[in-house]
């Protein structure tokens, strides 16, 4: 097997961290959408699925941007993304 297909332990760890830090904001967005529906905030039947998906996507984006901004000043806020450390990527020459 060529060596470029193998992942180093550090690369696998970085990949896992990036997946966690992507999945947690999505889960938060889904939770916020569920809480909104339980609170009676529901779009009318004429609203499209795309609008609903857009609202959830916007909530995820705002949550992620806010937590990243807070994390840049106070690193412990990274726990709100599932892992209190941003993944670090090394540059390799080919």
C-alpha cells in the first residue's frame, strides 16, 4: 500500500477532532430547532422545507461563529464545540 494512503496517528486524531467540532454545532442546531418547536415556534404549512433547513443552518452557523470567537479569547469555550482544542494541520511538501 502506498504511504500516501496511510494516516499517521496525529492526522487521524486531527481528523477526529475536526469531525467532533463539526458535529457538535449541528447537534446544537437540531436541539435548538426541536426546542423551538416545543415552545410553539413553528413555521406555517406553506413554508418550504428549504426555509426550515435554512433557518437551522443559520442557527448552526451563528452558534459556531460565536463559540469560535469566544474560544479565540478564552480557549476553554472550545468545549462548547465538543473538544476544547482546535485541530492543527501540518503542511507537508509533496
